[in-house]
């Protein structure tokens, strides 16, 4: 891994390249994102009564926010990526502090307003939690079947073999039935 | 079940999967990050430390001076404020009521209670932590006494103790706050009935003249104490026309004691003294004692009228004999309060 790190240190990606890399899950982009901006968030969180682990969680969450916005095609950066990441991390940490009954002491960087983005993110958070719950309630073999296909991206053939279905059509039918059950579980809660 | 619905759930599922996979990836990248390097970089973002140190070295002396000035100022202000407050308090406390607050004299309290008969001892447990003592004296031979109102104010129970050491429970019949008088009645007690003593003194409601020789008996301590002096002014503290100023040595505990003239006539009831001057004491005039007695509602007397003794048996007696006769009707008043 250290070799890879040294290798990637030589290349410096622009904000745009970093965003594309993030949405593709490129290792070098992710590494650079950590190298370049994590110290800033680490500094902010630890200056405001947080621990190193808190900072790691907050930065990971901030990257997820950016990633999901890029994937949804709704990211329109009006500022540097650095400022945006700081603003998102700041908001996330403020929420944590509020839950712990404490207050922010000091800003360590300039920040921009990210209120709407955070509302979107909270909505996605809710969806995520709900999906985890729905999958739990779905039971086996449906859960593994769906996870294999949609999350682990196994091919239909691999799934047919793994679950011992007679052919891939049969597997597709099973997958469809499972998906419909999941849909009922998920939307029963979500659309309320 | 349209394709639309199917796509919606598929999208939600994919988004869910994407987040999970990104998290895993980020966790892996994070684990590989050189945290020492990150910490160092984060520390470099802290602008304060270096300038702070040089600032500290530059202004250390100034700060020390400023701090000492602050300390001196603070304590001086506190001192000045305190002394002002003390002065102020002294003014307020120039008049001191002569009831005696006893906190530490547990032993005397115990002694009094030991003298009580059986039912009195049962009260022992209920006795409160704060005790106030004063003096009272008999108005009638059938159990009415007078004392200072400030002695028995807010009392939970009142006991009186004779010079011989007999203890009786008393109830407060009437409070006269403006004149600082209170009328007590001994609770029905056969022991007292047997020891009936006549009231030897007479009551003189007329204003007494300045220079009249007076004496008093009271309980500034557990023993009865005699004191004598003279009437020094026709008005009391701050021109209070209901009281006399008396040049007599009295102390806390004397409150409620009788003030008698040479002929053995009651001319006042000891109420307080001026703390800023020696031998300046005050006594409520008997005229107001009579007014107080007249204003007691008949209901409070429970069918036992309060009739003052008219006959003075002390007039012709020498002082020592007067004192002996008087002693029998001067009581120590002990007040028990339950602390809230």
C-alpha cells in the first residue's frame, strides 16, 4: 500500500478530476482527497471538542455527501471543493455537537451555506436506514439474492449457480418476486 | 406493479449498495492514511501557538503588573464595601432587643427539662434546636404573665421557670407588636395553684419623673440578676413616646423584666437598649401595658378575667425585702422554636 501511496503522491488532480474520481471510486482520487483535505477537518473537529475518530467519521460522511450529490448530478460547486468539504463537515459536526449538548467554539476556515444540500442528505440518510431495515425484514434467501445482484454486482449466471436454480430465467423470476416484496416493505414505511 | 415501481425500488437499492461500497472503500483508504502526517498537518493549521508564545514573552511583565493591580483593586473594593456595610449595620443595630438567643447552652436546656414532670419530659424529643430566653413577671396571682413580644414571637412552645426552679408550660394569650408586649398564661397546672403567691407590686400608670430611682430583676443568665438605675428620659429610642429611657445595666435576657420605682410601683417593662451607648436602656411605659391588657379579646382569656393587683405591699419595705418579695414573681421565659 505504501508504494501505491508514494506513486499517487506525484499526481495532483484538479477539483473536477477529484470529483470524477470520487464518483468512480478511484483509489488515487480517494487517497488524494484524504491527503489534501482531511487535516483541515481533523483540525476543525479536534478544535471543537471532538476526537480523532470523530474527525474520521465526519470526513467519511462528508465525502459520502459529495459522492451522492455527484452521482445524482446535483452538485453545482460555487466554491472550491476544499471550502465545500469544510462546510459540509462543519455542518455534520455541529449536528453531532448539538446532540451531545455542546456548542461550537471556533471556525477554522471560511464556510459556505450548505443547508439545502444537507436537507437532501438527511433524506438520503432516512432512505438508507429504511433500506437496511427492509432488507433485514425481508429474510433469506431473498436478502442475499438481492444483495448479490444489486450491491455485490454478481451476474445472473453466478447467482443461478450459487442458489442452485435450474436456469437463469428461474433466478430472474425469483429475484423479481424478492424485489416486489422488498418494495412493499420499503414503501410501506417510506411513503408515510 | 408497473416497471416504474420496479425501477424506483431498484434505484433505492442501488443507492443503498453504492453507499455501502463507498464506505468500505473509504474505510480502507482511511486505514492506509498516515495519521502522524495528518496530525502534523492539522497542527500546522493552528496559527495561534507560535505568535502566542512571543506575545507572552513580550507582555509578561505588563500582565503581571496588571494582574497585581487587579488583585489589589478587588480586595480594596471588598474591604471598603465590607467596612461600609458594617458601619451601616451598626446604625441599624443601635437598638437591640434584649431577648437572648441560646445555641450552645444545651446543658441549661436539659436542666430545665429535667425539672419538668413526666409529661414535660415526653416533650423532650420535640424540643427544637433554637432557644430564646427572656424575662417575664406575674401580672396576677392566678397565672397571667407579661413579657416582651420579641421574646415569644414565632414561638412553638413557651416555658417559664421560677426562681426556685419550677417549670411551667405557658401559652401566649395576646401579642401587642407595636408596644412589644405579650401576655402569657400558665397552662392549667395544679402544682402552680398550690404555690399561689400574691403579686406584691402596685401599678403606676402615671408618667414618672426624670431622675426617679428604679430597679429591675431579670434573667440575663440562668440566675436571677438585680440591677438598679434611674429614669433618664421620658421618651425611648428615637423619641418613642411609649417608652422611657433608663440608665440601667441590662443585657440580653433582661427583656420583659419589670421596672419598679423606689416605692415598688411598676412603671415599665424592659424592652431594649442602645448598643452604641453605655447604660442607655429602654422600657415600655405601664400605661401601654394597661392599654394592651384592655385590648385583649375576652375570648382569649377563656373566662378567666385578668384583674391587676391594686394593693402594693412593697411600699414601706427596705430594698432587700422588696427584692425578695419581687423575686417570687419574676420568671425566666424559655422559648422553643422548631427550625423550618
